[in-house]
């Protein structure tokens, strides 16, 4: 698993650094990206950040009173939400849930305290290919919590910081442009893949196409991750549409198959 930690401002950065260190010791099989420590000198921010956004499958947003409207936070949160779907956690420091506005208010937040970070660790564990047992989770949390607590206690309770973004506007613009270019390329690749799939489906006979549709429906009924569920539903929509065109006498069967999309 690859985790992307988004931050903006000094207190947010301190939380992100402490969290990265803690998570990598807690879960030794994961990779945690945090820009302050993981971008080599001389590397172009936009390219590296964009690469990490594209491959991450869990996102954490370190929010403080002074950065909740940061353009960096909002951009990286939006990019992460497209990539990780419901595996995005706003982590609140000196904030309440009611303080969240706009897109970030859609996500289930946690607080920077013992209970919140225990829940964060459990959430990450549930998304691992080989999750730790409950006993191991309890043991590891007891071992590592004190170290994280000490790091968090070093964060200033108050700050006079008004402009949280130390990174320059031109870097933000470059990152947005690079992300947009990559998204355009990915969408172009998706179109080509769809055209290839459509061509193959049109070559199938009645039995082959029926079997394909039934296998897709079986996958949908397995209870997939929302993104995989959406992809399977798109496959079903395409296959059923072709089925109706090729075998109009079996239109009722195709319509029945399409009913699985809304479930």
C-alpha cells in the first residue's frame, strides 16, 4: 500500500512528519509519501507529486485552523479523492467536524488524538492485502503510541501563521498542469481500451456474450470497492447494449441484465 500525506503550513508539516515516521514503523509493509522528506533536491515538484498522486491508494490530509482553505490542500485532496475514492481521511488538529467546508466535508474525518489515530491505523490495516490481527494491532499501538504522542506534543498550541503555503504559486500551477496532462493521457488510454473491448464483444456469439455478461454480474454482486464496482458496471452497460443490438429478439434478457447497474 502507498499512502500520500498532504500538508500545508508549519504545524501541518510537523503532524505529517510525525505521522509518516509512526506509520512506517507501525506497518512495515507500507510506503508513505510526504513531500518534505521524499522529494530529492533538484527534482521537479510537479512531476514527482503527480507520480505519487497517481499511484497512492490511501490519502491523509493534515488539517489545522490556518490551512483548511489552502489551495495546496484543496488541490491535493481533489486529486487524491479521484484516485483513492473513499480511502481519504481528513485529520483534524485544533478543529471540529463542523469547521470543515466544501469538498473536504464529504469525507469521514478523524481527530489528532489517541482515539482518532487508533481508528486511522485500523482503517489502514483493513485496506492492506494481509491485515494484521486484532491482537497485533493492539500490541503495536501500545508500543508506538507514546512515541507519536511525544512528537505531537512538540507542536505549538498557538500560531501566528497567516499564509500556510510555503511552496510558491508557480509550483502549484505546474503541479495542476502536470496532473491535468496525465489525466488527459489516462482518459485517452481508457477510450482506446473501450474501443478494443467493444470490437471483441461484437465478435462474440449469443452463448459467448451471455456467458461474459453473467460473469460481469457475478463480479458486481461480490461487493467490490466503489471504483471497481463502477468499472464493472460500465463493462455490463457496454456488453448489454451490444447484446440488444445483435440479438433484438432477446431484448428482455438484456434489459434484465442492465437492472444490476442500479443496485
